[in-house]
C-alpha cells in the first residue's frame, strides 16, 4: 500500500477514508479515460498522480460525491463525470 494513504493528513483533507477512496477511484477513471494530470512530474503510477493532486488541492469531492477540479484563478471548474 502507498505510504501517503496511511497518513491521517490526506484522510482529513478529503473528509474521511470513504471519501478518499471515492475521490481516488473517480479520478483514476478520469485519468484512464484520457484526462491530463493536474500536477507536474512524469509519474508513471497514476495513483501517485492522484495523491499529488489531492495534496495540492487540485481535486475534491462536493457534498454529493461529485469530482471537481480546482481552477486556481476562477474558483472551480465543474466537469461532467456522470458518464463514468
């Protein structure tokens, strides 16, 4: 298991282990469907990309467990992941 997922900081950042696993799963689906990573680096491991995105506040779940991508200058950019 990845060490970052054992730390309480990432769990607290997203609001619990269930939300963390949901966020990871939804973002992995998006990356596997062709979405570009939101963080710099040439990581081959997509879960490492997702962890970096979470820790850098690039992605989050709303209250209805919908995945959102943070857009630094304009609040958030809502993406339609209903087909995932």
